[in-house]
C-alpha cells in the first residue's frame, strides 16, 4: 500500500518536473525582461499541466489501490477453499465480484472522462488568456 507521504513525494516530484521553476539572478532578469510575457505564459501552462498531472496520478492511484485491495481479498477467500462445497460457494461469489469489477471499471472511466473534460476546459481557457496577454500587451 502506498503511504500518504510517498504519494505526496511522488506528486511533488511530478509538479517540480512539470513546472520547471525558473531561478534568475539580477543580471539575467534585465536580459529576460523582453521575454517576460512569454515566460509568464509558459509558467502558467506548466502550472496547469502539473495540476492536471497531479489529478491524473491521484485518480490512477485510487483505482490501483481499490483493485489491489480487491485482489488481496479474493486471494484470502480463495485460500479458504477446502472442499467441493466451499469451491462451489467461491465460484458463486465470483459473479458478484465480476459485477463489482464491471461497475468499478465504469466508474473509473467516468472519472477519467471528467478529468479529460476539465483538462480541456482549463487548456482552452489558459490558451485564450495567454494569447490575449501576448497580443494586447499592457
């Protein structure tokens, strides 16, 4: 099982990679002034990408956790099979498990679809804002 600390560390690692924090000293700040709007647009885009990546990782980790928990529970139940009667009960219980897995896959795909729609809306909004900023400089 993935601990919350490990999950946080993984999400922080992904965020730091995607954001690509820019550290500049004072000499390079004067040089970068003409391209500051482009850097600001890129920073906003990286922040949105990092946020979406975090949400995607959280969705995938939650799905993985539930499937692993189900698999462990199924192994525990399978190990209790000792005879023909318990094997028959185990086989009958698998129909309920398959139904649960089907619903879980459907719910996971719905969550992924909602993430995709949210990602698309944020990307379009960010693109519009960045283009307006670049076209109509203050």
